C-alpha cells in the first residue's frame, strides 16, 4: 500500500473527493489556512493598529528565507511579487534585446510566458519562433536545435502544464550561453513537486506562482533574479522596491541592492502568511521525497492502465516525463464524457488539449489512483 506522504486530515476537501488537480488550483492545508486566518483576525482587519511600517516590511523576511531554500538560491536573489506574470511582463524591457534578434519558446507553453513578447514584437524589431512539442521527441532537443546566433531569449516552463514534459535546464543553459541568449524558466508547474536548482541552473530569471504544489493562494509570486539584474532598474519599479520603502521621496528612485528592488507594492499579506507556512512544510517533507512519492503513484497508474486504451503522453520511463503531471489520451474514447464520469464519482482532475490531466500531490495515496483507474476502465 502506498500511503500519503503528508497528513490527509489537514486537507478537509479530501473527505468529500479525491483530488488529482494540484496542477490547476491546488489544495491548501489547514496549517496554512490557520496562518492566514490568524493574520486576518489579529492583524489584517485592524489596519495599522497592530502593524507598524517596520513590521509591514518585516513580513517579507520569513517567506524570502523559505522560498530561497525551496528554490536553492541565495535569499538576496529572491524577489517577492504579486504574481509570476508581474515579472514575466517586464522581461522584454529588462533584457532590451538587439533589433533583429529572436525570441524562442514552445507553441503550447503557458501564455504568461509568451504573450509579453508577442506584444513587444508589435512595436519592436524582434522575431518570434515557437517550436512544437511532439510525442516521442525530446523537447529539450527540439529547443536546442532551434537556437542559433540570432536567438536572444529562450523562455520555457520547466514542466509543461498540459503534458508534464520536463526540460533539461542545464542543457538549455549551456546552449543559450554559447550564443549569448537569456534563459527564462517558469517553475510554476514544478516547484513544490520536484527539486528546483536555481543556483545550479544559472538561468537569468526563474519564476513561480505561489499556489499549486506550493500550497498557497493567489496574490503572491516568486522570482529568482540573476546577479547581473540586481544592479539594473526594474522596468516597472514600485514604492516597495526601495531600501526603506517608507522613506517616501517622490522625486527620487532609491532601489534596494538585491532582488527586493523588484517588489512593487503592497500585496496579499494574508496569502504571504499562509505561503510561508506551506513552504516550511514542503521543506520538512523534502522535494526529493515528494517527487519519489509521485513516482510511486505514477508507476501504479501506468501499471493499472495496461490493457486499456488510455496512454500517457510520455511513458514513465521517458527521461522527460514528470510523475506529478500525467496527460492521458484515448483515441477511441470521449474525453469530455469520461471527465463527467470522473466528476460524478467525486474525483477532481483536469483536461488540457483534449486529454485528461492527472496531477499527483504529497497527500494522494494508492486508493486515489485505484479509484480513478476504475472509472477509466469503464470506457
């Protein structure tokens, strides 16, 4: 029997349903919920009665410490923002790539990565190239083959949201470095589920939303910023990016000497309180253990699907496969009808690109997979 890695009783949603949808809006555990309630009840609802200016600035420190440990980066490189998109939308102007150069990404990647560059190309002389992900073809190889001397930026999700395909960031960094291109990696569909090595990757920017496997809610994003950008002025600077945010000088632009300069303004401090707790729990469990747990359940799912018409986009033994996101297709089946059966059985999962997406978390167990497979075996 494969038991859950975490305490399922901390997720009261699991008393009503089987949850295999962490890749969309993830469940939030009770310790994190309690921390958010405590902030709102004791501090947030009272304005500044229980929160001085200095205490407001200090709210960021515990999250920065935990997030830096999870991302494997120095705390001074960790920016806290209101969303991952807040950083992604600034990158065309932060990088300021040469005219005639090329932006490279994946045609089915998450739009928050690509749309800022599509908009930028409307008024700037840059080319956009999108490679297609194909079954049986290594996506990292496809990206590297498309990199040439004109490539200025490569932006990709570490794990693709619709297929679970994982890119080899070390190889991408080697390839981009040869042509002097920037590398942007979005780990939103990976952070909290697998180890993240921002320090070893040496990407220019690594971003993540603060929910899904991280166990938080909306309103917080994280970014690991390469040292070279810690001396540059953010394209969209805010008042909170100053060394002392409450030293408000409207005629000057003081900036912190680290990634704090990218923090724009007041954000969801309630979410910040909960995310700090959930990241602490993830660090205690260990990313390697969380990944191994998902691998055990993914192998079970693969074994139980043998003999059916359902097959994963990438087999479990594919080096580019992720155990925590499994995209299932059935050429003979009706995905929407099957999803309806799944939902009627109180199982929550997702669908992307006409395939069923199963996302596994540390609170899932063998019974979750067995029950899910029984529905698929019905057709």
